[in-house]
């Protein structure tokens, strides 16, 4: 069951315009709070965004799919976002925050997929503009932005031993993944 969920949890970049309920986003954070945390510092804080005008503004500050010259159109943009923040009062270094953020963001993505939603973890966005737009105090450092919605695209994983650049063909987004033989460099039994 977990294997199937992990394989289905991909980065989706185009979404249907079906709204997500506040309770559903809160359910995602309820699960995320159980994520492992370095030193159990629990430094991550969240901002949940589903208001359409705010989502449209955030969308204008994001960059998508670095390997492609393609970006989603506003009609297929995310209907919600979760912004992850480092609470500076936790005294967590950026390394520890990044460690915790990686674990929590993957758990968020898994939970979203389990709920039949999809997401995309975005680090390429205008942090200064988002900080100003959301009126975020200096007590917090901005982390990743998770774009959320009901996936509109098909994403397929393909095995590779070399080229890892994702690509689109006939409306399908292909994600090359290195084989386990390529990943394991040594084994001691």
C-alpha cells in the first residue's frame, strides 16, 4: 500500500479548478505535525491559502518546471497553497529547518495524494513578494511553497540509467528515475 502511494505521489503542475475545503487542508497539517523533527525542535509553521485572489497573486510569483519551457496557464493553476516557515524562536539552523521541511513536505505530498489531490513543492518563487503579500513578520524564514489541487495532468515514471530531465510528450509528463542498480554504489552483506 505504501509503495503504491509513494509511486503515485508525483509533482503535478496543472490542476482542475475544484476548491479544497479548509478542513481538508487542516487535515493535511494534522498529519504533517507527526513528522520527524531534528532535535524535536518542531520549527515548522504553516500558512494555508485557498482564497482565489490570493492564490492567483501567489501563482504570478512562482516559477515552474525548470527543465521545460512550459508553465501552467492561470486556468490550471493551484487552488490552494501551503507555505512552510521556520519559526526563528525555535533556534533551528537553516540546515535543521531544511531537514525537517523535507520530511514534512513529503508527508504532506503523500497525504494529499491519499486524498486524491496532488501537489508540487516549489522553491522557485519570489520570497520577498510573497512575504509582503502575506504580511509575514521577520520572526519567520520562508521555506518551500506547496501548490495544491486536483491533478489535471498524467504523470508517468520511466526508468533511466542516465538522462534525468523530465519531459512532456503527447500531453503526458514523463519523469525519468534512476534504477536501483544505478543508485546503489556498494553493498556489504
